[in-house]
C-alpha cells in the first residue's frame, strides 16, 4: 500500500501545460508534507480552521485583505 506522499509522487510532475488545483486537507500538513510538496514543485491550497492562529493572530485576520487570485504563504 502506498503512503499518501508516495501517491502524490506518482502523479507529479504532470505533463507540460496541464493545470491542476491541488487542495490539501488539514490532516496532511506538517513539515514532512510541506517539504515533499516543495520538492515536487506543488503549490497546494490548504483550508484553515477558524480557530487557527498564525503568528499569534487569528488566521482569518492574516488573509482578510486578499484579492481574488492573490495568495499568501
């Protein structure tokens, strides 16, 4: 049985010109996942819980001024 990151490694990289939105579940966050996705050149979108804090601030406060199509890492 493949581990989740092994499964991701089997489908990445995708053929040139292919566009895919990668959504990541909150259960798959952590240093190992972030490093593997970075190595693979993946840019996931990860939903945060409303109770998540980023740098001591509520997560929503860090992202509330984003415009459509804008991203913050």
